[in-house]
């Protein structure tokens, strides 16, 4: 995510000005309105969802929901360490086969130190000098132990912003040696489309896609020379959707077999002090995701490359207290992940962490305006799914439960769905594994409950179980649960289910 000075933030205070992605797509799913409307409390809408079980789509990966951390987290050797059993358990509680992306702004400030060396003189940030950090054998050994304990794989960000190709090649060789099969891919540079602006301004105002491709190619070529089996995801951009298309088209023939996924970032809103960085705005649909996927669909078809969001969050620059750390973020994330999956995205990695996020933002949390908020941000950025440190212990934020709900569709064959729900912000997604169909219904409406009738023309479906994602209020930051709701099943496996306002229901049928 980018950093901004105060003047940058004032210049960019229109919400979403940084992002090339929005929050909603209209693809095999119905979502019936954009913003919550004033309605009588407790009013209920009758809705209908139709599942097409005869036209299953692609199988979603087990790593649908992943996590993203700043590379600087490695500076605290106790965090990504197999002995940090609490954090291991929380990763496994999200997915037994997840993707951990290490990158962020600090990935363009790290350098490989094979043993007590001096940092290269040119590893510095010309716009906002920050502490650079070394990556060592010990860090990589600890990381390997952690991912072995979790069963996860790693996407590793290499330094393009302030590094050189030969430095990246040495680092890549060490990473590949230590991580072995746990290394999924490398990324070269973090949000390089912003290298000429905001806190990313490492390359000056003349920086362009042509220069990026030149430098990316030099670095990738050096990495492949050192690691002949290297794989890359890219271009890992923040706002320039056109760079994704141009990158896919311009990858040199010699490197094309090594590029295994296209990637980009997404934040729903921001900066934290923008007037529209609110719960209502977070829960509203944004058609730009659909526009992005419409743009990428022919590229993905032509190249055969899958697509991933390698860094996602509710509000850039560390998140906004009272929004990013509330139940609203869980509802938003459940819907966002599954909308992206319907559109062809294989992975969404949600950014988080503790003090290293402040390191990435010039030593401060932009959204924190009180001492209590600042202390809380140091224990875990407001947008982080997991908060804590090895010293304080760990807790899950509401977002974590939303990711668990979305993960319910991992390893299923997506089924086309059609929703009829006039005037309510309700969406539905379904997948099949064997004889079991899982349906996730997300009601982002803040006032309107839904009675949803489930239909399938091709077969009779009986509801077997239900889990409710809920909280006392949409702005709650505790008491967020995803738990069995036997009262939702009803006698005889009824197919009309109540989905309260500001909740999600995960249903299994057979």
C-alpha cells in the first residue's frame, strides 16, 4: 500500500482515488442495490435464489483466502516462527493450504545479508527515508519452519524500488534454497505503478510502464539465471489496470514460461480521513471490479494465466478505526472474495501485521488520532485480520470471521446463481463438492432482513446445516461469530431461510 504525506492525503482525499479496483461485480450473482436505504427496523423482503446445478464452473483453490504481510515483519524473528504456535493455529484456522505473501512497501527497502555485511549504499528511499533492514539466513530458516507448520506457501517480494538485479538474484537464490517447495513465486517490486508519486516516489516523475518493464525484465532475467525454476507473479500494481494488460502482452518470450500468475492490489476505500471512508460506503457495491474483470477476461483467456489479488484491505494506509476493525469489514470481505472468485480470481491475500505496518507508513498510523488508537495500531493495523505480537498474544479481528465464511467455498465447483431480491443489498454464491452444495448468502443491507427461498430446477435440495456470521451491531469490534445455527434449518430441511440484516448465512445442502 502506498504512503502519503499530509499534502498527498489532502490531494487524494476523494475516496478510492488511489485504487483501480472497486468492490462489486455483476457476474453470475445478483446484488440488488448499492447503498443502504432508510427502512423501518425489522422490515423483511421476500427473496429467491435459483441454483443451476447442471452447469458447474471452475473449481476454487483451497488457498482462496490468504494473508499478506510486510517483509519487514521478518526483523522480529519471533513472529514467523514455528514456535509461535498461536499464530500458526490462526493461519491453519483460516486455511490448511493458504498463501502468505511477503511484500508491501518494505519489500523495496530490504537487502540480502548473507552474514554480517554492510547494506549497499544505494538501498535508500529518496522521498521518505526510512530504516532499511537486512534479510538473513536466520529469518529464512524461521520462515520455513513457520510455513511448514501451517501448510502454507509463500509469495516473496523482491526489491525493485531501491535494489539492483544482481542483489535480487542473490536474495532469490537464498529464498529458494531455504523455502524449497514452500516457495510459490516471486514478485518483483511492490506497486511499481506508483514509483513516481506519493510516498512511493523512488524513481521520479518520468517513471513509466516502459521503464518498469525494462527493469522488471533485467531483474527477472538475473533471478532465472540464479534460480532456473523461478516462478513470478506480477505486475503487482496498485491503480493502473492497464499495466496488467500491457504486462501480460509484453512479457519477453524467454521469461513467459516463468510467469505463472497476474496480480494486483485492492483497497475498498481510503485514506482513513476521507469523508466517505465509512461503513455504509464499505458495504456498497462498486462496479469498477466488474470493469476490471471485463478488461482482463480476454487477456486471461488468451494467456491462460490465472489472476490474484496479492494485497487487499478495507482502507489503505493502515485502515480506519471504527470501520476496518468492525463487523462491517467481515461482511464486506465475505462478499468481496466470492465476487472476485466468481469473476475468475484465484486468491485474495488480506494485508495486515503490527508495528511493521507503521514502518511501511513512515512510522505512524494515519487513522489513529488518540493515544489508545495508536497503541492498538501498534499491536495490529486496523485492517489486519489478526492482531497481536508474540509478547502480547494474538486475537482475531472481525475480518477474520468473514474470511472463514468465504473460505467455505474453497475446493468447490462454482455454480451459477440467480438472485431475485428487489431493493435489498443481498448476494448469493454457491459451490459443489461431491453431493454437497454450499451456499453463502451475504446481506449487507443495514436495516432489511430477507426471507430467501432456495430453488434448483434440476434437483430437489434439502438444507442440512447452516452457520450464521453475525455480531450485536454492524460496528461491533468484538462478539463476532461464525457458528452453527440449527434454528435456521427448520423442520424437514425447509428451503426458505431467514437472513437477517447485516449478516451472512453459510448453508449446506444435499
